[in-house]
């Protein structure tokens, strides 16, 4: 059973190591499945040769949650997509080699946090900090190169900014980025019209705020924030992530620095929750139970109630750190009051009504403990 420590809230140590172990184990399971089930595929021989030459990288690599890993774990993923995505996941860890595969229909893969549309005959090479993907299809061809910049991989010529700040290395996509509009995570939004300089100013300020007020949350965020796509809604701020795109988040802009810092903590909390959720259910009840969620004012499955409580309590912990360190704004104090009221009601509603699995019981215990800690340590003058 996976321990919730480090996934529920920032831990003194172990979060990064647990993520790496979890991610490597998932990729190894996928490789094993392909080797068992795809022996009749024409690409299996060259793919197996590449994997066997490079799979030892997983023992020493920094592989953590990434969009490509989420993409290849989808049940409906085509074989050609699985082959190419596994190749690229190993390539971004430093693998060397080449591979080719035929796509019978247009598809897509991820190179780090970059979305890449593919079709036709795909030929790839990787090594020495470069990945080249060539597509030959009816009516044309294209070649795309990615180069390693720090811990991130960037399309060349660059179509995304790379943020290096306080140990966070993340790709930043805006309306000018190639293929950004096709990302699954932004399909329900418009892209933000904000210029990249304006986005960088706010984002730098938000990361600086997290670093000043809460070094523990800064460390927690670092391994799971791979890319941010800035989106736009005319009447409200929003943030969004998907369990099938780990490491990649959508956040609206324009947004104030304090709001953006909160939304980064919010969406990175979801990354840890999705990772934990994939390892097992939270309930032992037969069928899907629904519970009222005061944080969303509707009835939801237990996992979705947990999702909201988990993110909200992490936001509250972060805001408490901010207030204790003198980083006080009207938005932060109001957000703390509202979220804590909802968390208290939500946890009390689950306490005697839910049939938890072992992982669910551990998670509920961690959430309850942190909620009580916040109630006892809240800065004076803040009502919750």
C-alpha cells in the first residue's frame, strides 16, 4: 500500500523520492505490458532493443509525474502512441538511440510538457541533450527538434518560456506557443491574451511569495510543476488540471500575485492527489457513494470530496505560512476563512458516514490532523 505521507501534505523528506519511485514503477509496468501484449507489432523489435539499452536509466533518473506518463497510461491509448511515448519518456531522461513507428491516424504525444501532434511515419533520434522527431505523411513532412534547457525540454526554435526561479523549472505557454490550443487541458478555455512579459512579472512574484513565506511548499511544488498554460475567462479567475496530464496546469491571467501563488499551490496539490488516487480507491463500499461537498455545494463521489478537501487544506496551510510571515492581504485572509469553514463541515460530514479503504482511512486521518493543526495555530485576528 502506498503511504499517504508526502502526498497529502509537504513532508520533512520523502516526497520527491516517493514520486520518483512511483513514476518509475508505472513506466516499468507499461513496458512490461507492451512486451507481453504487442509481440505481433512490426515496431516491437527495434523498440525492445532501445528500451533494453536504456531502461537502467530509471534506477538513477529524476523521472517524476509528467504529461507523457499520464498520456501513455490511458486505457484507450493506441499501440503506436505507447511505443513513441515510452521512447520519449526515456529520451527526456537522457537515453540514446533511435526508433521509428507508423501512425495509421493522426495522434499526439508529449515531449516533457510540450504537446506534439504526429501522423504518418515517425522517426526519432535522441542523445546529447537533443531529441529530433521527423514525421513523413501524405502531402508533406516535418521535423521538430527539442533541446534540453536545465531540467526542461524546449522546442527549437523556442515557442515557450522557461521559468527558472527558486528551484522551480517550468515551461510557460501562452497564445503564441505552437500547438498550445490543442492541449487537452485548455480545450474548454480561451488562451490568455496577456503578453509573456506581463505573465512573467506576475509569475515571478508568485514564486517569490511562496519562497519567502513557505519554503516547504516551494520544495513540494518543485518536482510536479512542469508546465503552466495561461488561459482566460472574462468574468472570473480559474485554474484547472487533469489526472491524464500530470505536471501540466492551466491558470487564468490576468491574476494578482497572491492569487496566482494560491492557485499554484492548489493545482500542485491536485498533482499529488491524482498520483495517490491512481494507486487505489478510497472507499470499500460497493458501488459509487456520493457525499455532500460543502466546498463545492453539490453531491460528489468520495474521491472528489477528498480532492476538494485536500487542495483546500493545502491552500489553508500555505496561507497560514504567509500570514505568520507577515504576507497579509485581504484576499488571503478571506480565502482562509471561507475554505476552513468548508473543510470543517466536509470532514465532519465524512467522519461517521464514509466506508474508507486503508488508503482512504490514512488520507482522512492526515486531512483531519492538519485541519485541527490549522485551527490551533491560526494567526490571531483571523476567524475560521
